[in-house]
C-alpha cells in the first residue's frame, strides 16, 4: 500500500491474509502510520512488511521499532552496504541494532531481554533490491554476507543502469535478472517473489474501475 488504510488492513486480516506490505520509498508513509498498521496487523496475526526509503541506520530503526518485521531496502550496490544493513537490522550477535523501543518492550515476556532480542532476530528479514548492473557484478561478494537470505529486484531502475530509461521490458533487463537469479540460487538463497503472492491494491482498484466503465460502454481515460 502506498497510502496506509486502516480499513484495508483490517479487511486483509479478517480475510485471513498473511501479511500487509507498505511502500515507503515512493510514498510518504510515516513511522506513526506504520505503527498503527503494525498494531492492527498484529491483532489479526499478520506480518507487516515494508519497503523503506533507504538503508540508513536511522531509517531502518524507525520502522523496525514500530513493528515491521520484513524490510525491503532499495538499490543495494556493494558488500559493504549489505554488511551495514545486517548491522542495523539485527541485534547482537548477528548485528548491532540499537536497543530498544516501547513497542519492542511490550513484546517482552518476563524479565529476560535476551530472549526478546533472540525472538526479534528470528522473526526479522532484510531484503535488498538488486536494481543495477553494479549490484549484479558485486553479487557474488554480497551473497557471502550472513543474515541476508532473500533478494528483490527493480526492472525500471535496472533499465536505467543499463542506459535504457523506460526500457524495463527490454531483453537486456531480463538478462541481468537471470544472471542475478542464477547467482542467488547457486548460493542457496532466495528471491522474495518466489515465496510470496501479493495483491496490488492500487492496481486492483483500477482494474475494477476499468471493468465498471466497460460495463457501461465507457473507456477509462488512463491508457495503461
């Protein structure tokens, strides 16, 4: 979701879905909104996932502290950046995530903070997006970083990195992602898209409106 809707999150929960996903890179999703979504989702046993704006420590922490359990980080380029993501995302011994927020404390069962941090590490995923030729060239080194097991993509940005802006359907883009996928799977790791099925809320609404207009003999003013 680009615009968090409490009603849509509740609907997803009542329908028995597993997770809700927020996009904080291309939409102004605030930590306060995210906290609300996380509380509603958690009440229905759903996981909140989110693409965060960037890989800065303060950015990652602000959303993890509010209850996001899977963060997608755009435009990973190097092994050093991957190591930083792990450091900011996980508590020791895997990382050095800053400790800790009130939402985290409310999840604590008993006086043992160690158990809380261990549980958080077990239930947190960081998913970098491979979106450039540079990332594909550096992927062998990136894949050696412990703590990152899933990867995403970004065809439009990949096309720009190749020098063909707007060419996300170009075969050269598919070729780069095929190279990346082969490397990821050879390392025993995964593509997030292979393990999730998602509903794009905006696209679903637009599709329904297209159908409603067509039933009335009208055509949408949006050509795509």
